[in-house]
C-alpha cells in the first residue's frame, strides 16, 4: 500500500477489516456449541480402556468355567463397567424404565461381541444416543442421556459436566432408578457412589 492514495488505503483497510469480521462470524457458525461438545464427550467418558476390557473378558470366561462370579470391584467403576455389572433386566414395556435393560432373550455372547467391536469400548456410542438434554450454567452443565445399543440394550442416565481449561469434561453419571452412579475423583478415576454419600 506504499504508493496507494489515502482513499485507496482506506478502502483496502476497510476490506481487510470486513474480511476479518466475516472470518470470525464463519468460525462461530462452524465451531460446535457447548451442548454439542458435551454430547460428543459422553461416549469416551462412559468407556472403559481396551486393556481393561480384554482383562475383564478373560476373567469372565475363566470365572464362568469355574462357576464363579466376576469381581467388578477390581475394575475402575466407569459407566460401562456399571452396565456390565448390573442385573439382567429385560424389556417389559415402555413404562417399565430401569437404568439399564437388555433385550429379552438376548445372548450375552452377542453383547460381548458388540462391545468388543466398539472403539472406544462404551455402553453409549455416539450413534446410540436417542435423547440428549443439556442445561448450561456457566462452566457447569447437567442433563439426561437416553440410548439404545444396537437394539441389544437400552439405558437412561443423568450426567454432570464441567468446563476445565476450555474443555468440557463429564464428571458424573447418575443412575436415577438405582440411586447410585459413578463420579470422577481428584485423580481422574471413576469411583462408585450411592445416593447420600458425601461428594
């Protein structure tokens, strides 16, 4: 712009400013909303590490051969572990809501097979989510997730989330019918809680 006239320089600066404003507006429309970011965080938050999953499958197969029961207390109590440790309730109709239910006559081996193919290993994959609510309050949020795992299981859980250093983190899953849940501790590990326990 060295040899440009003052009028032309002003026009160029104005065009540059408009382009910058336009880029910001486009970015705001492209960037996902807080609600979307929280929804996208649900599957990973509910998941168990692949190594833990393989260890659980190995222990389960040996326990079944010995007629024993798997000690789920030996695993981090994420939402997927709570689902696998829960009672095998069956569908009884639309009004018979439990926290988790599995389809009637569902072969447990098929559930294991479905879990095994998932990445991450989670009871709530992104495509499973049928209903998602989100109530934002600054850097905190809460809501409900209802999900259907390939018509093998269904579930409904409440969640809480916090925005930490600009990233939304799921901090709690609560099972309303069972009055219990799992919560991130200060070390970032999921811990079981029963309603009435101190936070």
